[in-house]
């Protein structure tokens, strides 16, 4: 659940006038000035098409072709997942294999990561569509270039130290251990096999202190208490333990409609989902919750009406069975909210 931390860090830098929403990404990362856009043979943007739909009339998208980028990629595109950086989960072999070959999680440092991404295509003309991918990781690289500090240093200096948050970091503390990774891919829980956690193709971040790579979208680790403290800062409209990190107006921007505006389940702020009435109607929560998630089954929500945060911390890769896989967060949240909603919402 690293993304919301990196986004809030970027918003903090904006409050200080270091970066701004409409800054060009290549202002900070000129290595991206020649990024090409991957499109189908019919010149359709990859991000605009759901390749999982059953459409026998659709042409095989691979091989794809690369075209010149026709728009300026800005920081707001990174915030809204409209910049075109993708994961190795597009279901298009020609795209997935390209990013998997670079194995970006094993990059030596930020510069090496930039060099790897600079020779890959993006999957859309920036600003055209919402497409979930590595955009927040690139946002972290922008923060590093703009300040001359690593993401780990910025998080420590601007977030964890001043707000006295323990248990939220990029490096595994000395003596600490990670939960083992499990997978439910075969409908049973078992230790995850090499390459199964495949958003980058094969490897995942290793969190070793000597590995100076900080992935703003995927690379943080936390205890439940540490991450919940960060969420309490959002719940408190930008403050925690007597320290104001973000202004209330910035929190309002973070949670204001940005993308997926016609979705009956809610809308996206800056990669923070705000639930609609459908959550209440379907018994999976309430309207107006701030919701987010992350890798290996992590999930959170913030209830500003009742004044609490919820977080699910696991190391379990997706279980694909419909009853227990993607719906597990809704099932857990629904069970928690059932007594409240029955009492509070009577005909």
C-alpha cells in the first residue's frame, strides 16, 4: 500500500512549492523524453481496451507497434494513473515479456530503474485514460530528482520522524523478519513459487538496506500499527501527534473526484477510492469511505463519519476463487459494518 504514502509525500512537496501538478515529468527525468506509445496494429491505445473481455472478433494485438507520444506527461497524470506506465499483467505477451525482461525490481538504484523504464514503451498517450500501473513509482522518482534525496530519506524526514510513526519504512529493520509469502493460485494456500508474484515479471522488492532502490508504488513495508498511524493522519485531515503534515485543503483535493466518475461504486481521488451508496446497498461498507489497497492482499479504509481506520495486512497473493479472492476485503468490511448499517439506516 505504498502508493498513497508517495502521493501524500508529493502533495507535501507541492505545498512547499518544490513541484507542481502540471510540471512536465521530463523536467525531472529527461531520460523519458523519447518514450514511445505501444498501440495495436489498428492504432488503438492499449489502455483503452479490456483485453480480458471475450470478443472473438478482436484481432490478436501482438505484435504491437510503437508510435510517437503526442502529449506532455505531467505529474497529475502520474497521480491519476493516466501516464501510461504499466505492470507485467496486461495479458499481452509482447508487453508483459518486455517489462519482465528488464526485471525492474532488481534495478541497482533509481538511476538504473530510470534507464530500464526509458527503453520500454508506455501503454497510452498521457492524459487519455485511467490505467493502473507503475505511475506512482515514477512519481517517487520525480520526488527524488526534485529534492536530491532518496525516497527513503524523504519519507523519514517528512513523514515518519515528525509524526513519530514507527513501523513504516523502505528497509527491513535489523532483527525484523517478513511474513512468508503465500499464494492461493491453485485454490489452496501454499508458499508462493518463484515468479508467481509477477507484477514486475519475476522478482519482487527485497527490502535489503544495502539495495538502494526505493519503489514509490510497491516498495514500502509496514506493521499494522505503523501503517494505521499514517492512515490516522489522513483521518485527522493532515495531522498526527501534534504535527501538521498536509493542509486540510490538500486532503480535500486528495479525496475529490478525479477519475472513474461514472462508476456506481464510487470514484477515484488521487488513487484513493471514495465509496458510493452501492457499498451500503450491497452490505460491504458505507458511502463515503476512503479506500485503498496494495500488493499481496493488503487493504485499508478510512471512515471519517465514525472516526476510525481499518487495515488488512497479509502476505497472500490473490486467490482467484470468486468467493474468497478479490471479494475478501468486501466480505471482511461488510461483516464489520453490518451491525452499524442495520441500526443507522432504517426505512
